[in-house]
C-alpha cells in the first residue's frame, strides 16, 4: 500500500513524499545554514506509530463519527493536538480536513492495573459533531459539516479537577466519567456546552469506560468492580441499576443491538480476557455466563487478547502472541449472530518482530460498519466481502520520522521500527543503515539473529522491498560506514567485537558473513559496572568512537569512558574519560577528525584526537544558554556544524558551529524532530506526526 503526500511551498515546486507500509529512512547533507531559518510549511500525518523499545503503546486517538469517516488525534510534542477527519473507501484513506488545537495530550497510567490510556480523548456525537475532552483543560465541540473541521464552542475545566477517563455520547447528549462520578453534558442552542448537574451519576466503584446502547436509553459503565447499567431517559433523571460481575474490573466495553463486549483488567500489568455477553442476559439477578471468552493462554505460545472492535455482524479481536523471541500482533475476525460467536473466520497479521517492542496494555480499538482502527499502530482495517479482512492504510497515513532525500527530488519516509537499509547516496552498489535510534543513543540489534530489510525506490518512486538479509550476533549496536554495515558487541571484560558486513547488492535471503572482524579493547572498567554504551562511525574515514558509561547511584555521578579507534585495522586507539551525571549518553557523532558527545541532554563536548589521547576542544552546558536548551538527538554532523533536536519547549532544531559553539540558526517545529534531510537548500524535518520544510 502506497502513501503519497503533495506539499506545495513557495519557490520550490512540489514535494512528493511516499510511504510503503511501515518503512522509514533518514539522511543528512553538510552545509552551513544561514542565520535565520523560516518554517515554510508543515504537512500533518495521522495514525502515527508509537516509538518502540519498552515504552507505553498508545500514540494517538481514533474514533468513528460515521461508518466511513474517522477522526484521528495526534499528540504533538509542542503541547498541541492535531485533529484529522479521514474518509475510508475502496481506494484507501483520504484526508478531508485537518486542524491543530492548543490542547496537550496527557497520558494516564493505571497504578492498580498498569494500563495505558489518554486523558485527552474524542467523543463522537454523530456524523457532523465530535467533542474533544482535555482533562484539566477544557471540553471543546468541533463541527464536521461539509467535511471540514470547525471549532464551535468550548467549556473550561478547572486546572485542579479530577482525571477524566472516558466519554460517550449521541446527538445532543454526552457523558464523561472521573472517579466515582459520571457527568452529564448537553449541547444546547448555539452549540453551547453545559453540564447537567441534575443528571449526574454516582457510582459504587471508579469508572473506567462508558458505552451507550443503540437506542440510546441505557448507559453501560465499566468500573473497577463490575458493569453498571444506568437508564438515561431523555426527559427524566438517571436510574442506576444493580451492577453485574462485581468481582471483575474492566478496561473497555462496547455494545451493539444484541451483545456487550468487555475487556477485563487484572492487577499489576497482567492482562485478563475479553468476554462477550448477550444484552438480554445482563438483565437478570445473577451474573450472566459469557457467550464467548477470549482467555489468556500460556505454554508454548504465550497469548493475550488486547482489544476488540464491533462491526456489522462481526467481532474483531486483536491478539498478542509470543513464541520464543518472536512477537506477533494479529487481528482475528469472528461472526456474530443468533447462535453467538463463531470460530476464527479470518485473520490479519499487524506486526511480527523479534524486537523489544512495546509494553503490553489493553487497547481501545474503534470500529463501525465494515471498518475498524487497530491499536497501537492505528492501521485501518476493512471487511472486504469474500476476500476477508484487509488493510486500508493509504493517503497521509503513518509516521514521518525517517526522511531520506532520494534521487529525482523525491523524499521518502517510513515508520519507526525494524532494521532498514537503503542504497547509499555516495557509494555505488552499497547499502546504508537508515533506522533511527529508539530507546538508546545508537541503533540497537536485539539478542540473536535480526532480519534486515533492503529497500529501494521502485517504478512509482515509492520504496519497495528489494530483499532481506539475516544478521547474526546480537545484541549489538549498528552503524553504517564506508559502504559497510558495522556491528559492535560487548564481550566479557573490557573487550569489544567489531564486525564489518558487506551486504550484497541483491540483498539475498541469507545470513550475512562478516568481511572483517576485530576484537578491540575499551576503557578499563575496574570494579565499575557498565550502565550504558554507544558508538559513532565516521561515514568516510576508518574511524570508530566507542563510549562507555559507568554510573554510580550512590554519588549520582558517572565515568564516561571514550575510545577513538582509527586506521584500516582500527588498531590506533586514543582514550579519555569525562565526568557525567547519567547512566547513558544522549548522542555521539564523528566526522572529519572531530567528535561530538552529548550527555544528560544538555552537556555537550567537542573532542579531537592527539596521539593516544582525546582532548576536549570545546564544551558547553546547553541549559545555561539563553534560552536554555535540552536536546534529544544529534540529527547530523559534518565536522563543522552539529544539528541538534531540541526537546525543551519550544521544540525544534538548532544548528551549532562546533569551532566556537555559536548558535547559527534555530527553527521551532510542531513536534520533536527525529530526522533531518537537506533538499534544494532546505531543511526537511521529520517528526512522528508531521513533516516540515524550513528555508535558511
């Protein structure tokens, strides 16, 4: 499936950005920017992927307002929310309109159950209106008439109010819940938002989720102690009926004409099952027996049901299954009918890898008619008749973190996971690693053998899979240098194994064999334990920088050991030690006989070799600048200028000349920048949910 953007900017024609599946790339070119950088324009994506590496799974929002129109919400690092109205059809997805709201997206971590959710969320009222709820900020009504997103009215919430966990609504009425209380709201004349205090609902246990029956007369509340049915007549006060299944806690629920489906919560990070009940059987005095339960499974394949979506006559269940190091996310389709829930009629693989992945949590899938949005990658799925379950990922969909300046003026981008190679822009018949670091300063290969994807632009200009290769020897750190793929792995003691792989131009499906291999010695660890490490390789010279961190929790200080290897056999070693305050580097870079080391997001060192020693040529605490800076990544370094991703507010990019530590330029961006490409004299800034062009 191909994703295509068209972004028009003054004086530079048309930028085409194409995505295939979940592939992402990055590159940078040298050149000193001007003193002023102007942000020319931004293209916002939707359905951006979560950053993997043992992190919470949810990245953004998705709710259906009609059977083929979806509202996506993307949390921007600038503290705002990007809202996109998207139409799903046979040809894929089409962005109808997009708006940025000054609402920050707050994450909620369930201390009892360790579940992941957001305190900023969407409540559809119908095809033409949706409510955005921002805990401790405001409730805002958006109009969707004419396929445009229009801001209508808002209702301010006290900054000290409780966390709002869930909402549901239809027509002129909607409800939100926080703690033991459900608040009733109404959309009045002139689209005015008002609380209806006379129709508030007090619960016996904390609320977790809300669902409204098809006819709108009953509100179902999922709590930490069962499911509570509440009669909500249009012209009278609510009537709370006795709870059912009071011994169970629930995370999410949904209802259709005949069934109620709910996800059970367990304590401290364990995942319960998903149960299907007949609505008619929930009216009795005793707890009902589920029609079907999708229960956890242990043994050879460890399996947990993460979430579900109700469609027309169908139930989709998303599973996480792990066997050995292989992790798989699969959606399975079941038929719903008078006889109950069928067996598995169809399945679709969302994700398979041996990487660390994401923390496990129940997931709030969305569904309507024949479409669904799976989490956490928010891929759009469709029931395709006799062809079964298929993907509708298409126009403007996915992450824009990795940006690569391809030939013929194209920019290509992909999602944020997997080990990816693209043709080297400087060496013929060579491949270059384009994966970005995730939870570490270097690109990490996990334990065992990794699958590496080789990509190249195809006939349409979009990236296509040219082949795969298997890379043994993990865990290790990876980098590209002089047309080779470098792999650095720690050995017992202070030794390190460095391998150089020459990936064949055809990228055959075979295990890679190192062309060269060295065993090198790092800094002496003594009695200290290494808490972190990173590598940087010079793209054109036979030089490698190895950084090791030995953190002392008792003192809050760290010993930063640096070894700079040079020469054809990397036999020339220079060493130095710095004093730090964290257990891991922020970034390392090496180019043209200079190195840049960043520690604790703000302490920056410029280093040079002098024989067997490494000298600090310049250093600066970025937090002492005006305004103070913290950085998340070193995007590019050409030996003269370092381009740094700013993580402190306002987020953006700064260009720092390392000779005198002068700030040459700065540009603010909607989100935290993950990659930088240079095209036609412009900076192309890749973020998770946006792509910006800046002109020096």
